[in-house]
C-alpha cells in the first residue's frame, strides 16, 4: 500500500497528496524563437539531461504528472473509478472546441468535469492525447497535482507573516535552490566535470553557496563541455506536447 496516496479516513483527500518525485516528469516549453533557432541550426540545441529531448539550452521546463502516474493514484483512491464522455457539452453550458472532448470523471461516487484536446496530433495518438489530457484536467478538479498546475503558493494567505528582515538579513545574497544545485550536479556528472573543477570554476567551496544569479552562467559553461553526436534534425526537434 502506498503510504503517500492511501488515506482511508477520507478517500478523496488522497488525490491531493503530493506526488513522489519519481512520478513527476519534466515538460520542455520552448518559445517560438527558441524552436525556430534550433530548427534553423540544430547545433544551437542540446541533448537535455532533464527531459531527454533536443532543444534550445535556455528552454524552461514545467513539472507534470503523466497519464500512468495519475491512473495509479486514481486506482489507489478508488479501484472502481470511471470516466465517460459528455454526450451534450452544449447542454451543460460547456464550449464546443473542434478536436476536443469534455468528460465526466467519477471517483468515490463524486463526479467532476474536465476537458482534453489533441493539440495538433492525429490518428490514434490524438485519441490518447485527448483522453489523457481530459483525465488530468478533471482530476485537477479533485486536487490531483494541483501544486504542479499552480505556479504560486496556494496557501500563502494561511501562513503567518514573517517578521521584517533586519538590515543584515537583507544584505545576504540569494543562493541557488536545492533543485538548481541538483541540476548542476547531475549535469556536471553527465559531461564529465568533477566536483573540484566545478567548485573552482564557481570560485566557491560548497555548491550550495553559489549565488542564484550565477546559475545560468554555470549551467551554460557545463553544457559547453558536452560532446554531442549529430542528431537527426528533422525528427529529433521536440514538439510542444506531453509524452506518454
């Protein structure tokens, strides 16, 4: 039994439990300019150590939970969960979007609606994309992965306001986050840069002491150490989609 997702006292609250790190994937979200630049010259891209795709080195990644991880969570909470397409979306006041589908997701006898679309896919892939997208959207109405959908702090208003910082505290530099530190360490390992060399380049004794405003420069330097095999530029450029 998964201790994180099984909450017997109130089953539906199990959908709101945080997903473990190994079930959270990275979705690259390049700008149009970044995509056009790599399409024009594939050597402007890198093989990303986070998502595995070939894209511009400055692409932002978003956290998301995939279809399989969400299905696992739904089964934990209610083995008999189900979904069905909404036959008459207009009758429910829902907008009609070509290629999209409204569904009704039922968990523990409670039903909520969600919408999915294929985003340019066709054939069987489009069907899978629509279903997966609709399930994620409907499950979010139950609170599943809500912290990943929301870019801010959902409960900031519930927290006790911190006391004003003293002048000494205000003077402290902003340092890299744990996630950024881990990203640099993993990247260093992947390109064959040892910790001594990395720290010497950063002019620090410990990686957690790296100022946040130096993160991008250090990451770019590490990426420059990578030796990449020439990819197939026609087939290896990412699309803006959630993989299955």
